[in-house]
């Protein structure tokens, strides 16, 4: 557990491992998604914008190495970072032939001061040959595999047009863990139709699957998405700020304390976000979560039996 936080912060783990400030640099390597390129469908998930979820601000006109070099300057100036992790973020970053994946990951690792990779993908984009390669790569560099689980409830996954079920996520996590890979699961709080109890049930499932990290996401309504159309018709409600902060604290209390917290919230970018606009003030939300944990006198994993 971080000394500064009441949860197991990924940033503190990186500082402990590398002895300095380490920052992720988001990369768009030109991948698509089976839910957009026609492999499964062309519509995509109802929350996903035109550049892939959560990937705004990446200089896509540059090659992978150029994007990282550009990001290094920003991270050095903004955070005084000394080492960097290349974060393959946009779309599904294992959705390509293995030879192409090897070329892109190798390019990222040639950039000076890059100490590892984070590879974000869908659970249905992980054939065994890719997992075998990632296992071998993880012996050479610091590596995380991020999986977009989003929800454990099949009716929700069908509603958001995910085009895989929860069993697919379980299978991918188990096959990755069997190879010794570090697995970070993405889950979204506030998905349409889910109750508070159903959202919190995800913590127990992640404990059971023994994931190594978790990213909590607030449901964002982005311009040009099916979700934005629903919101415009009054068919969707998003969580209020205090409601979300309370839900995050409830979730953390039920999450195994060994699990690293990679993210507790995020923003959709000023240009494309429709709602909730309060999410643009990211650090206010993080401070609110810290204050609520302090007020409760609680911490990550407190509700689990010893």
C-alpha cells in the first residue's frame, strides 16, 4: 500500500522498481478493432469515438518512435519524469499478424529511456501465439497486458455492443496468467442498466481471477457515438461527481490490496466530451476520492476477510 495513498498506486510501484519518476506515453500504432474493421462488425462499441477509446491527444502523424520522443519531452517538462513506458493504447493493440506486432513493439523499445511496454487490447484478440510471444517479451522488458473487460455482466456487454461475452474475458485472463503475464483489467462504472451492487460485484470477480492491476473508468459520453445519440434523446443518465467518487471508494474497499491501481478516473478530452463535464477536472476527482477514503478511515481491501 502506498504511504501517500489509501490504495495500492501503480505510480508508487513504478517508483519503487525503477528508483525514479516513470510515466506512460500513449501510442497510436495504427491498429483497428475487430468490432470496427468488419472482422466482427463495423459499428464498434457504443461508447467508442472515432480514434479509439481514451486515445485523444496522440500525434498520429508520427511513427511509434516519434510519438514516444514527442511524449518524452512533455512528460519531462510536466512531471520531471526520467523513464518511460510505451503505452500501446488506441484500439486493439494485438489485432494484427504476429510479425507486425513484433516490429512495432521492438521499435518502441529502441527509444532511449523506455523501460517497458503496456499493451491494451480486447480479450478476443489474444491467440495463443501472441500470448506466447508476450510471455517471451516479458522476460526481456517490463510488460503489462491491459484487457478491456468493461463489465462482468453479459446483458451489459450485449447492450454496449461489445461482441464478446464475459466468458471470453475470463478465458483471456486465465491464459495470460498461466504464462506469467501481468494483467490489468479495465472496468467501466456507470454502464447503462447496472445497479450499484452489480458494479461492485466486479471487484470480487477481479479478486477471484487474481488480476495484477485494475483501471477504473467513468462512463464518458463522446461526440459521434451511439451513446451520445442516446444521451441526446434523454435515454441515458451519467453518474454525478460525488456519486462516482463514492462508488470508487466502495469498489476499492472490496478489492484485494495486492492489486495495483493503474487509474481511478479519466477525462474524454475537452473537444469531444459531451458528458459528464465534471470529469474534465480530473485532479479534483482524485482529491475527492482521497478525501472520502480519509473521511471513512478506510483503505483498499478493508472489506475482505483476513
